[in-house]
C-alpha cells in the first residue's frame, strides 16, 4: 500500500506540472489579453521587442506571460536626471538606458516563477549591452506584488508621482 501511495503522489505531481518554455514572441502567439500582446509584442525585428513564456501543455503558442523592453530607451530629460542622481559611481558617465514597457503574467500562472524568469532575461540583456547604465520601469503604486519582484532583482525607487513608482536597476 505504501508503494501505491508513493507512486500515486509522484504521478499526480507530474500531471500537475506545466511545461513552460521561454522565447521571443511569434506571430501566431495568443494571450488572454490578445490586444495587449498585439500592442506590445511584435515579431522580433532585431531589437528586443518581446520575450514570452509559453505553456506547451496548453498549446505551442499559448502565451502565459510576456515582457517587452526597449534598449536603447530615449529617456526623458527629467527622468534621466532623477535616475542619474541615484546612480552609483560617475553620475555623468556616457551610456544608454533601457526600459520595461509592459510586463504581465496570466493570473492563473502567477507565483510560479514565470515573472522572475522573464524579468531575469531582460536584466541579462542589459548586462550584455555595451555601455548600459540602467533599466527603468514605472510601476502602479497599488501593485505591491510587482514592487516586491522588482526589489528582489535590485531595482530601487528613483521617484514617485501620484500614480507610479519610478524604479531603476543599475549596471
């Protein structure tokens, strides 16, 4: 009987697992908010437009999360000034910025590390970009879950306004 319970436990765990892969967005990809995917995720045009998480158990194009970043980011002058104030080292050094434009994980898939994997991929792009200074993001003030994720990945608050926290991760 113990053997049966042990095997049942292992098999039930296997049934529950999801096969998630990470890749660039493709034309046939679908997301529960299809308009968001179409707005932010275009086919790769040589930049870093959109990185997706796909649940292969739901289908080869079943996007369950995505992140879009822009490198280089034409940072507004006032924002650049605030970002540079918090920057370690030479605050006048030349370089480029990036920004996270949109980042979302399907609600049923949150808390499984998918957002962390997508964010880490974007951070890695900054690390491999020559003369990269900082990645920025604007987070809704009411989104405590997102704030926690960004802080775990060394984003710091640069300033806040009525609706958003403005964060940066320095390189």
